[in-house]
C-alpha cells in the first residue's frame, strides 16, 4: 500500500500554495494532507515524531489516489537546513512543485503574515535588515539548489504565481500533468477567494486562546456592543499596507538580483527583481534549460 505522498508542493511561502493545495484536493483521484503543511522534514519537533506519524497522514487516503502535501518550510533555507536531504531520503521518487512570485511582493506579504503572528514587530524597512529570512525566502535559485542537490531537476516544476493567477486553468493543467494526474483537472473559481488573508488583523496571544473558545465566541457576540467589538478589533489591525522606501527597494534589489540572474539562467530568460513579473509572464511557461546553482 502506498502510504507516502507522490508529490509535494515545496513553496514558496506566500505564493498561493494554500489555494493550490485546496484546488488539488478538489480533483477526483487526488488526496491532499490535512494539515496542509505537515512540515515534517523541516521542523525538528515534527521530524522527531517519526515516519509512522508522517505515514498516518496518508494511510486513510484511497489507495489509488495521487497523494500530496504542501510544506512551505521545505524552501526556508537556512532556517531549516536539513529539509531537502531528509525529504529525499524518505521520498526519493516524489515530484516537487515550486511556486514563485515577484520577490519584493512576496517579502511584503511575508512581513504582514509574520506581523500578524507576532514573530516580527516594527516597521518593514527595519525588518528586512533585522530578519534575514524575509530576503532569503525570496532567493529562489538558492532555495531550488538545496533540492536539486538531491533531486533531478525535471522532478521539480517551476510555477509562477503571476501566471497562475492570470491563467489558472492552463497552469493548473501543467501542474497536474507534472504530478502524473490522469484525469481532467478543473480549477474551481469559487475557491479562489478561500484564502483571502486576514493577516492584517493581529490579535493578542492571550486573546487568541480566549476568543477561540466556542462558548466565548457566542457570548461576546451577544453581550459585547458592536462598537466595542470594533474598537478591540481595530487595536489589533494593521491600518495600512506596509510600504517599502526607495532605499529599501534598492537594498532588496542589490541583495536579490544576483539570485534572480541565476534563476533567469536556469529558465532561459533574463531576470531581475524589476523585470520579474514581465519576464515570467510572457510567452510559454518557463521551463528549466540548465541545472541550478551549487547548493
């Protein structure tokens, strides 16, 4: 019995991987993990649970289904340095899908997410210097290299967020073909908004524990005046989308453009932070034309 995944969506963080996971789960003959992100091979405490725990996520799935999961921590080097080797040892034949997007916009989206989770505080223009992971997770060539050190490059499908959003059906068919799906995939438009982010709302960690209790949810709606509820909500809400200064954008370009050039060489088209969206959106879907940089 096959009780391990046939394919893994490995990232990147804030590149519509949750939407893709949900869309794959809607297809007859594809079963996706719950939770969406087991983060088994990347996170030490999860890896310590052992392969039995990981297998249990897939054992109840129909035997003939394609099985998959979507752990974005797999492309979070150097925070999770052992993820690729661990995954290859357990899943040497898996197909991988790597979704990328405008590297600067991805950083802003990650900052909003981490601000909402209280893992980052303060202004985004300071955060990009104080938290190197914000930049590292947009260094796509570097992240891919950690996996091509173990997997043959054709096993990793490059997907770009901008193309997926502009023409979801065509890109979805390409993804499903890569993972070996024999059916006719259909992108369900009503699912597009399922992952609309509530990340610009930040709640107190203490409030999280209390407000998530079902009885408290009912009581607060019935007893707390709406005006007071709105004032409390406003206190923990990001008022405006964070804006990078011109100086910060220049810094990010300096940091990431060498990696973008490497990625561009891998897909056979010139690439930089400034040209990213235009370059990946034009013409046929980007494919690998040469191997990645050294891990």
